[in-house]
C-alpha cells in the first residue's frame, strides 16, 4: 500500500469507526437498566476494538451505492452480537485480559458477565426490529439468527477440540462456524440494506473468505504476536489446547520426544513460560506459521477476486485495502 493510499484508507477507516462508536454510545446512553448490567454490558464494547464487522457492513453499502446511515443500525447490531460472543468466550477460556483491559467477568463477576452477554444479544434483534421493516427486516433477522446458531456450534467444537477438530477439514468447518459466519452476515447484511438482496450469495462468499483469513491471522498472532499490541498473552492457545491451524499442522509432523513434550504443554493451563515458548519454537521450526500464512493469503485472495468484479470506486479500493489490512495486522 503506497503512502497516499495508506492515508486515504486510514482516514476512511477512522471515519467509519467514529460513526460506529458514536452510534454505540448513543444506544448505550438511552438504556434504562440497572447500573451493574449497564456497566458490565458496555465495558468491553467501549474499551475499543477494530470494529471490522460493522465497517464491513458500511463499506459494502457504499460499494453498492446505498445510504450509509441506513446500514448503521444493523452494523451496530452485529458489533453487539460480536461483543456478546467475546464476553462469553472469555468466561469459557478464563481469559483475564482482552484489548489490553480486564475481561468483563474479572471486573464484574461471572454472573454479571453472563447477563451482560445475554443483554447485548437481546439488543441485536431489538435494533433490527426497531429500524427495519418488511423483507429487509426478515432477511437481516435470518442472517443474524443463523450466524448466532453457527457461533454456538463452532464454540461447542472449540471447547472439545479433541472430539471435533482432528484434521484440516474439521478446522475449516469450526472456523467458518465460530468466526467467519458473523463476518459473512456482515457483508451479506450490507448488500441487503443497500437494496441488493439478489447479491446475497456473492456477499456471503466474500464474508466467508474474509472470515477464514481473519481467523487464521488470529491463530498466527496467538503464537507470535506482540502481547502489548494484541492485548492478550502469547501462547494462550497452547495452554488452552486450541487446535488452531499452525498447531494442527505441527501436530501432524511431530513424533517421538518432541511430540511427547508438545503434548505435555498443550492444554496445560499452568504450563510455565519457558515450556510454552519452546512449544511455540517447535511450531515455527516445523513450518506451522509459514503454512498458516500461506493458507490465510489463499483465502484473502479469494475475497479480493470477488471485489475485483465491481467497478472502480473509492469504496472498492477501501475494501481491497481493508482485506489486506486484515491479513497483515499485528493486533
């Protein structure tokens, strides 16, 4: 990305992000609920975040010549849905930090965190039903309900990976369900509110490809990312026994003492830093990181090929650079 393109991209990114953050604060300010529920519900979503999913909604709306403001309610609904999953995910993984701040259950307790996630989930469908009508509301509701169902199934697979994730096909299925399905709903929702429901399948395919590339980028960052940038400790996927792409690839290559050592660390929540670091070194030595990067690039190229079908425009250029950012990000 050249310097001028970089400036244009980030300027537009921050414009979208500002619109989204303002709308989120507006929605939260109007909530008449107990303070413990308000604080727990809003903690994570107000702590920051890349806002990639709602930005995808708005950028697809712009690509198709729709009204950006018309896409905001469903974009915010998707961000609430995303944060609902993060709150519950942090509870399941017993993570202490996200985005560089303490997780919701750490600050407010598990009971309040569960309620906070449930409440954000309820807001998703209230936002859609309050703002959209007719076929538009029906299709959006179907997209978000389907994504919600998929996320739960994907999380169930992720909780017991030894049962459900034993090969690459299982991995792609799990990643689609738990991560890519909501990104798929984001791009598809953009086509609906822009007035092009006939392009639903094409934009589902776009979101699916972006989502798989996005998750593999997360897999890589979980092993070799900078914790000061990612906001999460490196090696958590190894401690938690997560069968991410680079780990799956490496497990298929190991035997003997290295395999026994790796499995002694893998899934051991109290593994010491030195052991986790050596396990990460093994993944790097056997080419797990390189394999994952190539896999990620394959899916990002699939997404770029879909975008390439559309006429040249600022919105098209923005989406191209957003996809490139997703696969090159460091947090």
